[in-house]
């Protein structure tokens, strides 16, 4: 009797576990298209510099939701701008020089 009760409990537990596992749906983000843009240089330039993403370029790409500056990832939705390890403790200055303004 005890063995059959134990077996019944194991089968019931297995059935509940299987039902739970099969009913779980993957959680998808409401902002699945949001991206991370990583700034990897302390320089402030809008000139094309292969593989160097400036803070200014990252902000523009995030605001444009596009790859306006191909040095950085394209923006899309609510983007996150991160700073690479190579600019840890760096001071980033965005110049107000007219030469850096987009037309």
C-alpha cells in the first residue's frame, strides 16, 4: 500500500512538473529592438574613424534611431549608451564648436 501511494505521488508530481514546464512561455521584452551603443573613445569627433564610437555619435544614433554614424551601433527605440572599459575614469568633453554641428 505504501509503495503504491509513493508511486502515485511521484507520478502526480511528474505530471504537475511536466504541465508547468510545457505551459511556460518565453518572456519577451516589450522593447526587444532596444540596443546598447558602446562609446569606446574619449575623443569628440564626427569624422569617420573606423571602430571608434564617440559619445556625440552614440547620442545622435540613439536619437535618430539609425546608424547615422557607422562607427557606432544603430539606435532603435529606448537605447542604452555604455562606456567601454578603455575609457574608465576618462573625462569626456563635448565641444560646442560649430565644426561639430550637424547640418
